[in-house]
C-alpha cells in the first residue's frame, strides 16, 4: 500500500485550480487509494428502482473490484449486499438483472434469502451457525426512483440533505414508476478522474459534440449574458407556474438544477422533438427543459419531459473506466410504437463515444514526460475545479483520519 506521506506530498504539490499531478491519473497504488478513500465512502448511483420491479428482482454489478447485489424485498424496499458468498467467497449472482426467490451460490450451493439470511449450507460442522453467515450488507438509499449505494455506510456522508433537495424536484418525473428502456456500458481506457473532469464541463461541447449541442445549452444557467439571463428568467417563471422548482440546490457532493434546453428543444434529439410519444411529465406539454442532478464522485443525470438519462463512471483499473448509460421512459411506452431505441439513445451515445475519445486522448498526453498540470478556466471549468477540489479534500480528510487512528 502507498505511504500516507507520498499521498500528502502529491496533494501538497498540487497547485489550486490546476489539474492533478501525473501519478493521480496513472499509478496503480493511487487507484487503490481512490477505491478505498473515495468509492467505498460515497453514495454511488447504480440505477433505478424501476430495474427491480418485483420482490426477488435483483441487479448485480461491480464497484471496482467489489461485486455487489441489490435485491427487491417482499415489503417493497431494496436491500444491498456484497455479492460474495460467506462460504469461500465466490460471486453468487452473475452481473446483470435477474429474478429469483433464493440466491444460490453456484459453487457449493449455499442458499440465501432475498434478505441475505443464509438458509441452507450442506455438510457443515454440527456447531456451524447459519445466523452468523448471512450476506454482508451495504448501504442503500432510494430517492425519487434512483438507487444509491455506499459500500461502507458507516463512513458515508449524510444523505438527508441531498434527499430533501432532489425528492421534490424529481417527483413530477415519476421515475419510480417508469421503465428502463435500455442500459449501455462502454469501456474508456482512461483514469476515472479524467472521465469525470471531462464530464463536468461543456467547454469542449461546441467543438466535440455536434449532436448534443443541437439541444444542450452550451453556457450554464448561471450565465451572465443578458439574453441568457432573460431567457432563464422567463423559463423559471414558466416552471414556477407549472409547479416545477428550478433550484439550484447544492451541497458539497451534489447539485440539482432545472434549466432550459435550446429554444424549441423538448428533448435530447437532433431536431429537438420528443424522443418518446408518452411523456413522463405532462406539464407544459413536456416542454420543461431538463432537470440535472449530479453527485460526486461519478454521476450526472438529465430528466427531460419524455425520458431520463443516467451517466455513471465506474473505475475498473488505473487507466480503465466503465461508463454506464441508462435511459428511462414512461412505464406504458412501447418500443417500436412510442419510441425507437436507436433514436432514444443516439445523442447521448454519440456524446459518450466522443467523450471516450477525448478522455483516452487526454490520458495519452498526461502519461508523457511532457505533462505539467495546467489551470482550469474559472468561467468554463468551474465544476471540474469543484470536482478535483472535492477529491483532494476527501483524500486529505482520509489521511487525517488514518494518522489519528
Ligand atoms: O454534466 C452535464 O450535465 C453535462 C452533460 C454534457 C457535458 N456535461 C457537462
Ligand atoms: Fe459459495 Fe462455496 S463459495 S457455496
Ligand atoms: Fe463531453
């Protein structure tokens, strides 16, 4: 494991408001630090309640090296566990969606209930205690239909302020009763922080996202341009009349805000027209801009009037990140009738593939001997600066705890 003093000196070497020193983007030991200090101790968006429709429905995925499992319970709540058998550790459910009344380990068939309790284990000693060998739980919080997990809930930040902000703003979108249209994962050969720095700015959007820029406003809602201030004020008035709060509301690891799409655009399509015939939100004929919510370290979402989109970046190695994209639509929307899957996914998919090129290219340049951390634009890269500042603060906080322990 990396020495705490080395992390400390790398953090000390970082100039404020600049990109990180090279080892943060490249080194295997710092990747391990990121997983423990960041990914085990934060709330991570893994998907939506709509993916776990019935009691016994499950979703299995890996966070870094840790397979996890989310299971819908009989009482309607969602429980989360490490997806590792308490016998000799085998992964119990293969990654993906499924439904089963019992969780059966494929190795020696130890069998667990949906609540994680061990029900049967063959050929064990007479004094073997099943009650002490249930699945290890993880933290789960559901808000407005979104499912967040924390692998080490004792170290998680308080979820309540984020819930209080997101729940009322997301409620009109009815995500809990929506349906998952599709989920598409791609692998970026880049450190997760390069993927997220790229995802936290739209400085590159005009030049690099010809499809997205048709509907996505290139300057933020807090723009100081007079026309845009007026445009936003009119939008905020229209939303208020429809009972839709615009925010923004934010905490140190989350941000929620509603803002208009480009004039005339109702969704993330090439011509601005809706992508789904059955709207999720009826207000204003679905012409409600987008509700964006983002959580550190690794996600952002957009809910327009007709669909919701999720982006999350899961580190799988020092220079490898899986980007998971999901789309939700109205529960009664029928594929091929109310929406076309290729059209629904086109703009964000092109965007994610373009961003993969950008992140991988960024990684190549950063890996070289010529890389020197550079300054962020205060105007266009404010959220990148916030993300990297938050990251450094978390590592510092962790070092202080380790030293005290
Ligand atoms: O975080 C967002 O909302 C956007 C989507 C496109 C780029 N990124 C800044
Ligand atoms: Fe699961 Fe043996 S490892 S039953
Ligand atoms: Fe981008």
